[in-house]
C-alpha cells in the first residue's frame, strides 16, 4: 500500500441523497500516467487496487510480458470507496444502503477527471468490477476504446439479488458474520463439479471433510483481512448493478457506447449465467456492430476468471496485442 494515492471528492451525493466526503484511493502500475495507453482495472467484491506486483491478485494476467503488458500500458486501479483496503476506519462507509454500482462509477468518473484522463484504452473488470465497468461506459460513452466486462452482466438477476439478500442477512445476524458470509459465497463462486474434483469427499486426519476445512480457511482468512462494513457495502454494490435503472431499455442505453464491447462469460458461472451474457450479446449486436463475446470453458464456475488464465489470455490477446505492435512500430520509427 506504499504506492496508494488519494483523490479528494467532497460533498458526493449518493443514490439516497446522502452527502459524503469521499477519499478515492488508487494505484498506478506500468508506464507513467499520460505516457502510454491507459487500462482501467476494476476489482471484484473482496479485491482491491493491488492488481500487479507483490500480492497482486491479477499477476497472471497483467505484468511485464503478460497479456496486459506493463511495458506498454499504464495500469490504473481505483479502490471502491469503503472497501477498507487502506485500513483507515474513517474511510469505511457504514450507511451502505444508499450506494449503488452507478454511484461507484460516478466516483470513478470524477477520479478520472481529476487525473485529467479523457480517454482510456480499455476498462476491464470481473464480477462486480465488470458491472461497474458497464455503468461507467454508460456515463461516459466516449471514454474507452474497449469495454471488457468479465463474468458479469449489465444487470443482476433475481437469483443474484436473492443471494445478496441472504448474504446481507448473514452479515447482519451471524455471530461470525464475515466468516459465515464468505463460506456461503464460496459455494456460489464454484460449482458442485469443481468441489467434487478438488475434494472427492476426502477427510483430514481428524475426520473432518476437506471441503469443510477449505470453507473454514476462506472464512477465517477473510475475517483477518476484511472489514464488516466493507463487505456489507460491496454486497450492496453487487446487488444494484443495472445500467437501465431510471433510463430507457438496454438496447437504447447500451447502443450509445462508442467503443468495442468484448463480453467474456463462463459456461459454468452460477452468479452471472452464460445464457444471460449470450442474450446481452445478441441484443446489443442487433443495434451495434462492435460487439464480441468469448466463453471460458471450465468446471470452476464464477471463480474461473481467477483460475483459467490461459483461456482468458487467449480471449484478450487480440485486443491488447494490436496496441503493443503499433507502439513497437511507432517507437522504432522515432
């Protein structure tokens, strides 16, 4: 966190009309700001801005000579305000109910404005980060040349809303809220087939099922590094993804996006179903030419975007290699 920077956004009004003074934190990786094409990376529910380097959660995708090459790109990653990454209690948001995914996109837009960024090469994000990417692309249709929402969609379904509702109940009522909510969530991030392949009903020496030990580990680990108000807020953000709320239909709203939309779905995702993503693709393709879809084949469900890096890289390489090749030719010409 030594490279964590802050942008002050005073008097931000959320969806409920409440006013907050926001400290938007961010990190930069790769090339200096304004010296190279910028890739905005939006983190997932328990993620943060530390996408590259020591403890970087997307090191397999982003870095020197990786799919998103830090030798050619500037990587910008904001922390969703209130996610607790800086461990400053005063930056946590306790009145989480009034915040939506669109509010976070508005804060990111203000952050980009203060950084004097008027154009992005791409916006990329997985899960809730991808939902925020959709929201930002609607707020600023000319901002990014490439929108890359991964394992997400432009809206949450009733199924996902229901699971967020259960998560909120656990977070508000459990004796061990973070541990219990995380264990519940882990069963949804994976699939029955994934857990069978990983554990096959094996037990430890103490006759505890290994799947139980695995769930306990993830629950306890999150409890050590995360904050309860942060989890409540992030769950709320996830539940409120919907680019059409208070607007027109999806086709009318999304057709305004000027950049190329690259949808990445996962065939076994139980959170954001592949069928929903394919429907989004077909709907948007009917009103916009620059739309593609790629599908990760995996038994690992929603978490496959953090596991199947070879497949994800193959799907993304055509986007990022073109710019690298152009930059290489340009540098040689100079």
